[in-house]
């Protein structure tokens, strides 16, 4: 049985958060490119080898900060976009929190001290948890509409 989904006008905020995070992701990619030049890590090497490069840890922390953000991006996008159907303002707000926290996560990781990623960056987990709740609520709402 088909279910029609009405997209609220405020869903535009959700879409803008996707664009904001996309720009953050591009910026992080540029930072990795700059770190490649600075620490002399050539392509196609994903990470520097400590026995061959005295700055391997510094480069690897920059690379890992971006890589971790890429790994989490599909879950973030799905929960943001699906949760935004039912809760566009809350989802957009949580999406902004997630994006800002991911910026600090990356900046902290890039210091070469991995624990620095969690000082402010750890709030990304709170935002993601909120988005998971919004997504679950959207699913429940669709099921209830179908039953009624």
C-alpha cells in the first residue's frame, strides 16, 4: 500500500544543512591535500608510514579526521534527511550542531593528539543520537498514519 509523504516547507533548512556539511567535507579534503604537501606524503598512499616519515603521526591525524568524517557521513545524511520529514526544524538544528562539532572534531584531531578531537567534537555523537530519534519518530509516524 502506498503512503504519500508531504514535505514541509521548513524541510529547506534540512537541505541547507546538507549543503553546509558538503562544504565542510570539501574544506577537510583541502586540509588533507595541504598536509600531504607539508608532510611529504604522496599519492596513492592513504597514510604515512612512521618508519619512513618523522611526521607520519601528524599527517595521519589530519587524514584520519577527514576519513572518520567520511565514514560517518552516510549515517548523518540518512538520519538528517529522513528525520527531517517529520521534524525539519529539530533535525536541521541537530544537523548544524553535528556539522559544527565535526569541524572541531577535525581541528582537534589535526593537532596530532587524537584525544583533542573529543573536547568539543564529541558533541557530534549527541547530535547524531538526536537525529536517530527524529528518524525513528518519522518511521513511527508513517506507520501510525497507515494504520489509522
